[in-house]
């Protein structure tokens, strides 16, 4: 009768859930056959004994053998290891057990990635001779420390990669990016393309004969000549486009055309053939320098353009640049559509207006708004409408930028891991990825800041009224740079449409709030 009760209780107790344990063993040839404790069979026997001690917890050794004899632990290119990972991905394994941690991997980077994968698949890792397993708090703490060291190792590899790329530039090597017009890339070296090389020389000669970057741009575009078209190793194609002042100037200044590489503002002998005669290249540099000293590029804002950075073309939407023409000592200043300025009137019928005339019109318009409640209400509506119209586009751009940043960051980590495993030929690709991440990072920060600013862009009629009440008496007392600052705070943009002969003035909501606060403090 007692036996019956005992048996009933035993049958009522729930059995421990079964945990499928995969035993992984590895031994490299360098470790020597004489180390018997380190043979594959010896490792397996030790792990099996440990599994037997965990039988009450439901541990059961899988019959599948994952043995890598004669393979290094410095990388993961091992057949049995790959089979093990495939079974982990397929959900066939609950626990991975090894004799020692270094049997699984000798690379901290690889080990950290493996632990992350095990965590995602809810797989426990155990090292039987080191009392390490990820199912307890101590094991997880150790894992976090290992991940920290792995990140440190990644950063060191990144720094070493950057140092290698800088050293490569000093030696005149091509380190990635779109090659200049006239060249292709073969075995990581710039190689001339005869047809394109002839065109590059023609461009240099054309600039010298015309004496102006802008006139050269117009002639090149009239001929239908395009900038460099290039398909990278990742299969992405950068299609050539029309010339403008910026890309033509960059082409004319490129030192690659005389067999040089520029790094840290110094020219180094390149490991490629030049395609432009040195005397022709130097003549172009002298001409560019002369034009720069005498042209608008050197002007900066010395003439006090009040609407610099605020004025936009109402035809194509491009910013308007501040420029001038002169005869003798007399100068005439203008705001000019950038598209027309860079590519000529054929690119945009554009806008061009006397700078003084537009400045005066905007100032008078601000005064008019301050005197008319209807105009104040219209200004508020226009500012809010501007925010509402732009928000969806900014949010979409931010999502796209963050998605691309995440993709490139994953690619960068894969490149670092590959370089750490000794894969060669990835330096140029690493540089391209780092540069793209830097640009995208700035873009993401700018878009986030813009969205935050949009949330603050609400102002009331009282705010605008308070600002404009002080505008007229203060304006004439301000010096030029103070006037520019006030306008930058007050105005978001001025749109001049030469076709409609209209000027649209959009107030900056955040600036209104700031200036209203200053006005309130002054009156307190």
C-alpha cells in the first residue's frame, strides 16, 4: 500500500522540460596532438559529463557531432561551426556547450556577435570548465563586459583603418570614391580613359580661352557635355549631370589630372598617370586664383547684403545669391537666382533684382505689417501654413535618412569585422562608408532640430505687434550686422517672383517669439 502511494506521487510530479544541448569541439593543428586533454574526444567527454550532472534540469546531449579538427578559432569559417549555427537558426538547439570559451571563438568581436545571436534565439551558452553560462546573472554581467571590450576593439580597428587610409593618401594611392572625369579604377588604381582624357583637356583649354567659369559652364552645357558617370562596386550608378560653377571649379582644381594626390593641403606624387600637361594645369590654377581675388567669391558679405540667405527665387525655388557688377569704381549690387547664376539663364528664367531695391521693399513691408491688423493676421497665417506644408516633407526626409544611416552603420560594422578577420581590399569601401555616415549623421541632426523648431513655431498677434512696434524707432539706430541679425530672426524667407513681379514675405515664428520676449524684458 505504501509503495502504491509512493508510485502515485512519483507519477504526479511533472518532468523537467527537455533541453537539447549541442556539444561543440574544436582543436587547431597548432595546439599539438600531444595535448591529449585538448583532443576533440576529450573535450566531448568532459562536456558530456557536465550534461549528465544537469540531467535533473532536463539537459539532453544531441547525437549530432559538431567537431572542427584542424581549424583556427580566429574566425568562424569552420564547417561544423556553420552547421551548428544553421541548427541554432532552425530552432533545433536550446543550449550550446563547450569545454572552454576559446573553443567557440578566439575573436572577441566574433564572440560578442555570437552571444547576441544566442540571446535573440533564446539559446543558453555554457563553458563547462570556466563555470560560465548566460542563464545566470554572473554570466550575463561577464557578457556585458565582453561586449564593452568588443566595442573598444571595433573602435581601435576603425582608428587603425583611418590611419591606413591617411597613409595611403600620403603615398599617392587612390582610396575610393567616384574617380574624376578621365579615369576609371582598375585594381584600386586610377587608369586613364583616352576619350574622357581628351575631353578633360578640351575643358581646360576652353576655360582658358573664355576666361570665365560661368561662360565655360554655359558652353559645356550647350554642347551637351556631362559630369562623370560611374558605377561603384556596390552596383550603384552615379549618373553624370549638367555642369555648374561648383563642379566645374572642382574639376579644374583637381590635382589628379597631373598625376598628384592632394592631402592636408599638400600635393603628393600619385601612383597614376597624369592626363593634363602640367603647364596647362598651372595656367588654369593661376586664372582661377585671379578670378577669385577679383570676383564675388572674395566679397563675402562686405557690402552688407541684408537678405543674404533669406531671399529665394519664385520661379525655381533656388536661393538667391548676392552678387555685383562694376565699372571703374562704381558697383551695382544684385540678388540673383542661384540656378541662373551657376548654370545660366537657359537653366532658369530666374530672378535678378537690385539688392538695394529688394532690401528697401522688405523693410517697408515690415513697417506696413506693423501698422495693419489685417496684415498681422495674414503674416501669422502664412507662417503657420509654411510650417504645415513643410512638416510632412521633413518627417519623410528624416525617416529616409535614419533608415539609410542604420543600413550604412550595419555595413560599417560588417566591414570592421571583416577587416579584423584579415580580409583585404576593404579600406576604400570603409572610407566611403564612414564619409557617408558622417554626412547622414549631420543630416539627421539637422532634420531633428528643424522638427523641434517647428513645434515651437507658434506666435500670436500680440507677439508680432510687440516686435513691430519697436522695429521702426530702433531700425535706424542699428549698424549693418545688427540689422542682418534682426532680419534673420524676424524673417524666414523672402520669395521674389520676377514673372509675377511679386514679393512674398514669410515671418519666422521662433524669431518672433524670441524678439517679443526681448521687447517684454526691455519694457519691464
